[in-house]
C-alpha cells in the first residue's frame, strides 16, 4: 500500500496532476434542472386535491367519504356520502366546498369512475375548473388526500364505537 507522501510523489513524478487538473477545467458543468415553482404565490383554495374513501361499514346510513384538501393551506374537508354515484359526489363537492370556499381553478383527482363520468366533466366545464388526473394505481400522486385517509382511518379506529364513525368526522 502506498502511504500519502509516496502517492503524492508518484503523481508529481508521472505528471498525472496537470492532466487531471486540465480535465477538470475543461469538463462542462450542467445546471441542476428546473426550479420547483412554489405555491406560495397562488391564492388559497385555488388548487384542490379530492378523492373517495369506501365502502366503509354503514354508519347512520353513510358508507363513503368524499375527502378534499386545499393544496396551499392544507385545509381538509370530509363529507360523508350515502353512495358513491357521480351525482352524489358532485352534490357533496358543491355543498361542502364550492358553497363555502368558492370554485377552485385546479382539481387534482384520481381516475375513479365517478370523477371520469360525464356529469363530473360537465360540472368542471360549467365551473371553469381544470382537472389534473393522477396515474392509475399510484396513490402517492395524490399524496395530500392519501395522508388524510391514513389519519382518518387511525382516528376512526380510536373511537369508542368505530361503527359510528360519522360522529368522529371533523
């Protein structure tokens, strides 16, 4: 094994150092890619993440949850639904979100059949909202609501009566 002083003497003796240094100086440098644009300059409640949870055990006639999270403020809304038809989901969205916070300009959603229906497409067209569809079977693409789902499920399990999960909703 070479010791450091012998290695340095070997490098100087065989003229490796000037070659290495010239190679380093001639090597092109590349940028680090595009800068991520922060959502800090966007108004609150303009970009919404939305998803469905269920079917859950029946509680007061409800079996599904419509979950919505604002991208900027991280404000969650959870709406219990009796069924998961496109009409029910659209009505839950209008009554729980649009009536309180206004119409979002962007909605990130997964590719569930309710969100791909003609009713939902017409609703988005009427409201002037752009849809962003996540990749199928890739829940991390809609991570804000998926994290909310984990927290909701953990909270429901801690209830004194998990079959009455509607009473524990925020």
